[in-house]
C-alpha cells in the first residue's frame, strides 16, 4: 500500500498512528465477524437440539391426541387418577430418601479420606468412584441376585427385605449417586481453611465443638450442593426403577410405560413436563449454592490437610469406610459371578455361554459384538464432537472481548442441559425428529441422533470443566497475540489448546464414559440394528435373560476401565510434553 507522508512531523506521526489503527480495526472486524459466526453456529445448534425439542414437548402436553389445544386438561386428568398421580409423590419420596442417605454416607466417607490419617486413602478414593463405570440398572440387577425373592441373602437367612419397590430403588440410587456426592464433599472438605482450626486449637476447643462450629458450617454449601445433585440424579433416573421398581411407579417409569407401552405421547409429554419442575428447582438452587460456595474461597486460604484423630475416631471411620467399600466391591463381584454362572441361583456352575447371546434387533451372529461396537462408536463420536463443541463454546465465552449479549445467551444455553432429565430429552427428540414433516426427520433412527442426544444430555459438566480450565489462563496470551497481529484462532490453536490439553482429555473421557452407560436419554431413540449395550442390558432383563444381561454389563464395565486407562496414559503423556512449565 502506497502512503504519502505529510511534511509536518506531528502530522506524520498522527497519520501513521491513524493508519495503523485503521488497519488493526479492519483486521479485528474480520475476526469479530468470525467470532460472531461461531457464536451463532453453536447457539443455533443448542437451540435446535435443546430448546426447540423442549418447546415441542411442552406444547404437546397442552394438546389432545388429535393435536388440538386443550389447556391444562391433561394435567387435570393425570392428577385426578390416583393410580397415576401417585407416581409424582413416589418420585419425591424415593428421591428425598436417597438424597438424605447418600449425603450422610458420603460425608462420613469423604471426611475419613480427607481429614484423617487412615491407611490406603488413594485406594479408598478410587473405590468410591467405581459406580461411575456401571449403568444405573446394573446395580439393581446385582441387588436382585442378593436380596431378590431368590437371592443369596434371602435364601441363606430366610429374610425377604422387600426389594421390589421403594427399598430397592433407594438402595440402587444411593449406589448410583454415591461417587457424584463424594466428589463434591471431598472437594468441599479439602477447601476448608486450616487457620480456623489452628485458632480453635490455640483456644483449647474440643474436637466435637470444632466439628459442629467449624467443619459443618464450612462445608454447608458443599452439603447442599451434594444434596441437590443426588436429588436430581434420583428423580430423573430410569434404570433402577425399571428393574427393581415392581409396582411402585415413579415419573421416569411412568413416562416409559405411557410412550412405549401405550403409545400415549400426549400423556408422556405431560408427565415429562411434571418431571421438569423438581429438576429445574433443584438446578436453580444448586447454582445459587455453588456461587455462594465460590465466594467463600479467598486467595489467602490455607487448605486443610489430614490430621491424626483419636484412635477410636480413626478406627470407627475406617470400619465404616470398609463397610461401604465392601458393598461397592460386592456389587462388582456379583456382576462378575453372575456373568460366568449358568443359572443363578440354581445352577452356579462356570460357563462362558452368557457372552454368546443375541439381542433383539441384532439378528445375525455376534449380537453382543454388534451392540458393544454400537456403544463404542457412539461414545467415540460423542467424545470427539462433544469435546470440540464444548471447548470452542467455552473459549468464545471466556476469551472474547465485548459481545456480551452473545456470551450471555451461549452461557445460559450451555448450563441449561444439566436441568433436563434424560427421559424428557429423549421424548422431546421423538416428538421433534420423528415427525415426517420435520426437515430433520432423516436424523431419526440413525447413530447421529444418538450422538447428539448424548452430547446435549451431558453437555453442562464438560462445559464447566472447560470454563474452569480457561479461567486459569492469563488474558495476556490473547493480548500478546493481538499485539503481534496474530488472529485469535491461531492463538487458540497454538497456545490455548496445548496448554489446556489435560482438561480437553478429561472432557473427552467424561463424554466417552457416560456415553457407554447412558440409558434414559436414548431409550426412546434406538431402532433395530442401532441398539446400544446399556439398552441391550435392559432388553435382556425384560426377556428374563439376566445372566446374559450380567455378561453384557461386565463387558461395558471392562470397556469403561480400558478407556479410562487409555485416557489416563494420554493425560500423563500430555503433561510430560506440554505441561512442564507448571512445575517450574
């Protein structure tokens, strides 16, 4: 570009500065245009696959079978029938009970691991996370093997605990939600300020008084957050009530029965709308609690580490923890035994035939291989696409200058999936994408719709993980890139991505592991030939093939362990190659 410089030095400097500003402004304008395009693309995708399906589902709840608007007539019909209205209150009962039991058990477990000097804490921490690798209905199957009408415990001690109903549902939900609550509470206990305890000890405050005046108030927001998470998991879970619920209907099973059993999509949409209410309330309260918990953490905090307690306290906690891990490992042991047992509990001889079965829809040889490959394909697709979308959206929100409206809208859309139960999302997809008039009807019955539903269902936690990782990166990276006239996407690819690789691998691991065990979000979306392993466990159980269901469950668990090991090795390799600067 030819520039004629003015004769006056001052004018010369002013003109050059103006020209530089104009060139930079033009360049930033192009980059801002690209940012806006990415914002619109991701927000439009979330709107299309989250907001619009929910709108269709809610709209259906106000219509009759002919599609005519009837107002609240469906809701009146639902609550006027005691047999169906009980499902709503049953869901609340088992969810509140599961919440109370899980939070108490997890707090004691987390306190023993985080605050005491009991032996083997790394092993105890790992065992507490084991239920994550198991589909929610598998532990229910394991409980049947022990406490069912012909279970080992029932036959040995001649005691029937009445597993089928609220007892079995609560036991299963406690096992299912335990690792989620444990992670929250162990984090809250580790963030307590040690200075408070040092001050109390200098004043010769007794241990029980420090516990009631410092420990419990210090983790109150963690306790509340754990309670809301467990409540949400319990009230939205479908697998456990489906297997051990018996005649004790809850909202999730009621939706399934109405849609699959009666093809009554209108009443299914109505019940789904009811299921949204407690889940949304718990979500909003949890967000409020998390903000207050973060506000309590100051830069000068001294993290509280483990300290020796009196022998009676130490060994009591250790004994309690041993009971918990015995139950967790016992469930895994039952799955292993059941997978290799010919016919529980009548023929306990060893066999491998449980691994050579056929699943409805997989009519050719290798039915088990087909459903496992379907699950792995879906999990890999969810991990790859979900990680890309989540990390890019988090980057746009955290590292963009201006564009406050776009950032706010995208953030709201990104955290909303956490409040949407999987059953509700799955039914919304049926009503939206199974409509022949829909331009996206071609997605229904494909692996693509299973991947999309899984990504949307588990979107929020990886998104929050990505935003947390990006907040740790100083904004100077982008400022230096701009000063060097480097486009933001080059800074993103060459700086942000390499530095954030551990978080990116963690996000991919989260998507993959949850995709392998997901059930509620995809239970309405599969077609013959596209069965997933977790769905096939349910189908085998429905057909009375519990041994084959156990065998397939074991394959799912082993796949999860192998994937977790590979992700761990990838993380270690990445840390050695790209994270050396953190150890300086």
